[in-house]
């Protein structure tokens, strides 16, 4: 199917008022992420209860990342060819079905296997998610749009862990997973009804090969993306925080859920400020400063043993994390031209996830003898991110790859 056919196939969902996509995505994603945080803060512990060792947990996380990597490039290609709308909507339904199936599993191996599909369906959306939101508003408004989006998501995440901690003794982990499945099916229907297509008419007008992400300016975009994903996988997106909180800090599952909720509240309140910071200083600078800050904060948190220090360190991580998220959302949209945005971000996502496949089990292996290993890796990646974004800014100033530089915002 050619590009013009692709536009016609999504035309029924193309509208002049795409700004409403931002509140619709904010609300539905807040419900989706909030429902998943009913149980995701203790996912590592759920797997441990199903019989997995810590190394097996980190290995499963690597397999999930590999599954995600295999589909991201294709997801970006589909987003450029068929439009953003179908890639945002239909995998939402499939995620609901996958989580519902995971709830029925009684040992860690089939549980981890089903979650491969859940991660893959999420990953198909990944190259399109930020472009879809960013393309819904003018470039100058993107930082604020992502700030509002992340604020809504943050409030959903506040409610999720609190509700999860309350419901866990009542309905168990299986009940929490089934609740998530229902929510995903409902939000998929809402997206189907209310979202409008945003795919730029110039999309697909420039040829792109997978190898292009390894050359010129795009390799700096790729390196920056890899580094901030390493930071996230070692901290709030990975399996290591709850394991460290349980083993070294002796925190219970409900207490871990509570900390997760408090961190999410801090992050939600910080989202508008993060959006303004990106608008004022640019996504490169905010991403670099927040990335290294998150790595250092995780190190400080890891050595705490008293409750005040644990709480303070976690809130500091949550604050830095939110600046990273808002800046990285904006970074992905600004750093790649309309003509190749979906496919380029898909290729970058594939390489990024493959790097996570290596780093996460390596950190899990090192953790057995050196419990703080993931947090030292995060801090080192933060320093690398500073260097990578600085090099990218110099490349843009030098005029590399015209049309792919970050506009003022």
C-alpha cells in the first residue's frame, strides 16, 4: 500500500482539530499506566512468588526487551505508512488481552512468556506515541503538551500503587492483573472513538534504511536514547528498585507501593515545571541534567537505611525521572524530521532495546556480588548522556543533516 492510499485509509479519523488528542491521550494513558501500577512496582516480587530467582527475573526483563526490540522498527514503519491512529488504538486492545492471559498463569515461565506479547504490543506503539502527541500541537507547544500529558499520567500513577496496596490483600496479584486487562479494553475503545490522525503529509517522502541510525547525526540521537534508557532500566523502569528495597532496606510490598505512589505524586506536580524547562532551555539540556541527576540520586538512595533517607532519596529520583521523561518525549519529536520520524524512531527503539537486553542481565549478574551495581551503571550512563547531548548540540550548530536539527521551542 502506497503512502497516498495510507492517508485515505486513515482519512475517516483525520480531523482539523487534533489538539484534542492531547487530553484524550492524557486521560486514557493515565488510566492505562495507573492500572498497570496496581502491580508493576512489585512485578519482580510477583515473579519471585511464582518461583523465579533474581537472575531469572533480570533475564526475563531482558527477554521482554528483546521482544520489544524486534517489533519497534516495524511499528515505526507501519506508523509512517498507515498512520498513527491505528498503531495507537489496536495494540491497546491486544495489551488488555495479554495482561488478562498473564493473570491466569501459575508459574513464572508461562507468566514471563505471556508478558513478552504485552511488551511487544506496547513496543509497537512506542515509535508513534511521542510523534502522535507532538504532531497534535504546534512545535512551540510541544514541551507544555508533554508536561500536561505526564502530569495526568502522574496522577494516575499515584492512585494505582495506593489502590494496589489496598487491594493486594483482598484480590491478590491475579485480581490486580485482571483489573488492568479490563481498563485497557475500555481505554482502547475510548481512543478508537475520540482520537484523530496526525500523520504529516510529508511522511515517507525521504528514503530511509535501518543502517542510517548508525551514521552521521542520527547516531548521536541513537546514543543519547540508549543512555537515557539504560538510566531508566536501572532505576524506575527496571526490576532493581523493588528488589533492593525489599532485600537491603527490608521494606514490605505495601510499603514499596506507597513509596511508588508518593514518588508519582511528586513527579505529577513537577510535570508542568518540566514542560516549561524544556520550552525555555531545550530538550537536550534538560535531558542531560535530569539524566545524570537521576543516576546520582539512585546511588544516594541505595545506601539509605533509615525511613526518612529512603523516602527523600526516592522522591529525588522521582523528580529527576519526570524531567527525563518530559524532555525525552520532546527530544524524540524534535530530533527527527517529519519525513522519517516513525521509521527512524522505530529503528532507534530496536537498537535501544537490544542494548537493554545486554545491560539488564549484566546488572542482575553483578548485583549478586555487588548490590549497588545497577545504580553505579545508572550514574555512569548519566555522565555519558551529558557528553552525547553536548556532541549532538555541536553537530546541529555545525549544520549536520539539514532539516533534522532541533527547532527553537
